[in-house]
C-alpha cells in the first residue's frame, strides 16, 4: 500500500492499466493519481495519508484504462462527406473531397464539421488529433472558428494548415496530356497555390509566434513533396527546426504518386525520398502519411534519418491505393503512427478500425515473421503517433509525468468476455463500444458515455442545418466529375499500365 501523492486531485482505483512496459495481454490492476492535468503516480494500491482530504475518486474496478489514441492523420475539411463514396481511385477522389472544388463554406459549416469530427474521434478514445486542414481560399475567420471549436470540445489538437505552391494539374501523371485544355481549370489536387498570399509567413506570424494555449500544438503541412518546390520545402524544414514542431506530408499514397516521382525526378532515381534527403529535409520532425509505395531503399533512408510514417489503412483500401509495406517498416525500425484520414475516404474516425486493418494487412501483406501485429497496432495508435507529433514525452503513455489523456473502457462489454488477451481483443474485437469515459489534459470530456464539454445533440442539429447547402454543392461536384469521367478513366488506365518498379496492389483474377 502506498500513500496517495499529496497533490492528487483525482484518484482512479482498481483499474487495469496498459503500462508502457507492462503485460498488454493481462494488464495489471492499479490505482492512478492525477494532479490537475498530469499523472503523478501509479501504484498497486493507494491509501490516504494522515489528515489528507479525499480528492475526487473514480472506482474503476472491472475497467481498463488506455493512453488516449493519437489520430495522426486527419483532415477536418470534409467531415460532412462521410459515407458519400464507394470505391474510387485516389486521383479521382480528390475532385470530390478537396476544398478547391467547393464554393467558400460558411462559418456555421466550418464549426459544425470541426465539432462533429472531434466528437467521433473522442468517442473512439482518441484524445489527440492531427488536423492537416485545407482552408481554400484561405480565410482567417475560418481558422479562428476551427481553433475555437477544438478549444470548446476539449480535444488535444496538433494543428497544421495544408499548403503547396505547385498546381495540382502539374502533379498528376497524364492529366495534362489526356484532358482537353478547356477542362484544365477544373482539375485540382490537395492544396492549390494561393495567389498573392504567403500562407506560411502568415502561419508563423499568427500561430507559431502566438502565446501557448492548452491542448493546442502546431505542425506544418506541406501537402506532398511533388506539390511543393524545393524552396517551399526548405522554408518548411527551417521552421520545423526553429520551433521544434513536426511536419506532416503525404507521400506515395497511390501508384500515381510513385509514378509522378519516376517521371519528374530522374536525377534522384525517380525517388521523392532521395530528393528530400538531398535537400536536407529528412529527420525526426518528418512524418510521411501513407507511405504505401515506398521502395525498399527508401525505407532504409527513413530508418537512417529518423523520419517516420503515418499509415491510414482504411482510406488506402477504399481509394484503391494498395497495401503499405507494414512489415518492412516495422522490421527496419521506422516510426509508425496511425491515422483515419479524410471522412470521405476512410468514413470512420475510429482507431479500433484502423488498428484492426493495420494488424490484418501486416499479416497478409508480407508472410515473413515480424513483430506481433496487434501489439504493434496499439503502439502505433499511442506511442508512435505521440512521438511523430514531437509529444512523445507528454502523451501516448500512462506514466507519472505524462499528461492525463486517457480513455476508460468497460470490461463487461462482450468484446472482453472472456479476457484472454486485452491487446488482441482491443485490436480485433472492440470497436469503440466499450469506451465509457474519456479524459484530455486532466478534464473529463466524456463521462459515463455523455459529453461533458459540449451539447452533442445541439451540434448534430447544427450539422443538419448546414447539410442542405453541402448536399447541393456535393451534387454539383458529382455531376462535374461525371462529365470528366472518360478522361479520368483514361489517365487512370495509363497509370495502371505503367511499371514503377514495385507493386503494392494485389493482382487477382
Ligand atoms: Zn491525407
């Protein structure tokens, strides 16, 4: 029996704890002492010291506490498009999902979508989200609305704007040659250049130099190396080093992106990673979302430089991108985080779905032996995402000195009966149904399955109020893409028919 630390403000007792070096199959039962926003002690059992006033208590017998998940790749700009699409190739999907295709959005819609996305993240036990947000055309009022929404709901956010300085049309193989010129203005990608506006300079002046705020962390979001000139990448990396903040960029999500590198980077052997290495852009600050079409030598360069990846298996499958080389990444010791990406391609902001797919794709994608996939999935969803965000010393683990960012699951849920292996049952059976309480920065955000910080029903009503406009705009976009279909298909076929030296798509007949 240990004495409860004197400054304890919340005493969680009798709970199974996923400790950093503990047994993740049969986690031990312990008490947790929290003081304000920090974990200050974990012990088999605490008792009050002499004369010590009892703090707030939670009897959590029959429950499991996990470090809050880190959704390490996400874009809040298209939350309202969840469930709108079936299978669609990534290059074509961009025309449905990305802000450059839409008329300007209302502040009411921006607020509603931000809160709705955060609600879904929190309900699956995510306490941190990396929002790589495209605001196009940029409007400071939209940025302020997004940040206020995150503050209101109480989730931790690693926030970056998504940017690039090359036009999408110039970065997708065959589009320029296949499409008649009169359609070129309709073809855009993830981040179109802003005319006469230096977004990066604005972001530094108004965000990076601003006073720190609780639960708000900054990051940089160059959309993809092929959408950024070497000058823009150099400015990005200089800022990341100056402010010690992470960089998130898409890389090799689809075969088309690998082919683009082969076509335009012959001086670097057709490799974006070799280009970035030559430009001194690699290092622990760098996180590459997707990494599906990384070649073996590129994986070695990531391992050598400390650059990491964020895998998004849900969207990769639905957008016909392929199977990421998960086992090769694990065996090489490359940092891996997990994300749920856009709602229009992944549909669910659910880390349980992402962990299950990660584990199964690792199993089938490479028949060699590797680390146990379920344990690696849990690590990626917690420690991996935290380290990539440069927050590995504060979140992603349950230990004294770490932030009180956690979720508490009810082990009487059928997912955990009988309790054979917590790790495997979390990854392969649980879907988020057992999540009962969620805490961020020492504050209850969900208590007994109900939101404490916001009125969930009122936000759903806000969403319904903006949907007529969104649905009309989405219908217009769908009609426009239908007109472009013959050329989209032609370009896609050309990509499919071209060898890029590696294969990440199954070939079944
Ligand atoms: Zn993305």
